[in-house]
């Protein structure tokens, strides 16, 4: 439940018994205690959790369905009213205090849902474009330690994953090869033509080992060449 916001956790329902009389009984609202309160960040994961929870209660249809008109049966209208009450309560309970103040006046769950999607999915798109652009623009340089740059690449991939963007493993590996510094041109060609497609982890291991092998080779040449003079 949203910190500082108290909402009754019981929803009354009407049930017609065999005798024809109406009986009032109480049914708990969905438990939102395990859903992180939404305050404007990470909308898509929050949206998925709330939608899944409401679907388990069989009321998620209200998020995309307006109130039935008067031509609908009394049962359809009654079911919608109950489902709307459950969805509205659940969403308000999972919002921060500031967002609760914005949406508490909305009477239909669909209005809240549509408004959140309109506002925060647009922001998600902008953020995703920024993350992808940063990933493509990143370059490896000669003067920085290769391990540090590999860690930077890992961080960029984690940022992309956090945005629910899926990149094929082959693409991620091939792009890392292309990002290697200019002095690694021969090594890049060797990777492309001599070795089979490697996983990202195998490729990173191979790249990290390469400077050590170069150093050993140069040291051997230094020891060998004076003897030839």
C-alpha cells in the first residue's frame, strides 16, 4: 500500500441468494505489498506487475473497457462496477503519494491506466533512444586499459537490458569486435575469419588475453633480435 495513503482493503459485493434476498459480503482487494510503489520511474515493470495481479483476479478487462451503457444487462453493469472498484483501488494503492493526489479524483480505472501509459511510455521511448544512442556511440581507445573498457561495455549492455531491449548475442559480440581500437585491426580480422562465432563471455576472455600474448611476443623479439646483430 502506498506510504501515507490509507485505503480500505475490503470491497463489499452483492450476492442474490436462493431466497431472492441480497446478502452483503466482503472480499479482500489484491495484495499490492510486493509491488514497488510507482513514483514515475520504471513504468513498464510496474505496469506488467499490476496487470498480472489484476488478471489473476479476473478484473483486468476493466483497464481497457469503459462502463457498459444502459443497454447492457444489470449483471454486466454490476460486474463492471465491482471490477472497476478493484482495479482503481489496486492502482491507487501502488502509486506514490504525489501520483495518488493526481489520480485519486479519477473514477474509472481505465482513465488512470490510459493516462499513465500516455505519459510514461512516451518517457520510456525517449530514455530507450538515449541508452541505445550511447551504446552505439561508445568507442574503445588505445590509451585506456582494455579491462576497464570491457567493464564499460558490460555496463552499457546492462543499461539496455534494464530498458527491456533484447539484442541478439551474435550482434553484441560482433559490435564489440568492431569497437576494438585501430591498432587491433589484424586481431579483428583474425577473429572474423579464423574463429567460429564465439559467445560474448568467450570473446571477452579472448580479448583480455590478447594484450598478454602481445607482450610476451614483443619480449621474445627483444631477446632474440640482439643475438642476430
